[in-house]
C-alpha cells in the first residue's frame, strides 16, 4: 500500500492511517504512527556458569538452599531433571525428589 507497516498483532498488510493512529481493519488493533515497532524479545535464562537453559534440561544445585517455611534443605549436588522456565524472580519451576514442587533461581544451578 502506501508504505505503512504491517499490523504487529495479526500481520495484516491492510492497515490504514486515522489521524495520528494506524488501524488494522482485520483485528481492530490500533497503534501510534510514530511508535517503534515491537520486536519479539526472547528471554534468555542462564545458569551460574553462563550456559543457556531451556525447558526440559537437567541442572545441578551448586549451593545448599533452605526451603522457605520448612526445615528441609536442598543439598549441593542435587540433580533436578526436566526443569520448566517461568517468568519472575525465581525463573525455574521443578520437582525435586523428596521435597516436591519448587521454584529455583537460575543463579544457584548449573547445567548438568
């Protein structure tokens, strides 16, 4: 068309100008003409050694970790299989044998 960007939400090429806004007729998404286009930022989670972690990886705990609200401790060297990466301060969701479901910080594990 007239050099307008594609809709960032649905990818439609039929966007049109409406004053200071650009409108997509297919999904009704509106955005400012001068707004920078959003790029898909992929969140990269790294372990204590700088290795990139992914869902399903196996990691090893590098420091004794106290379990909040309990007298249990996750010992150094504990292997955690099949991790899942999540958003937030504690970015690893996992299940540890003998303890149960937990959330860990990536800075306290290394890829096995």
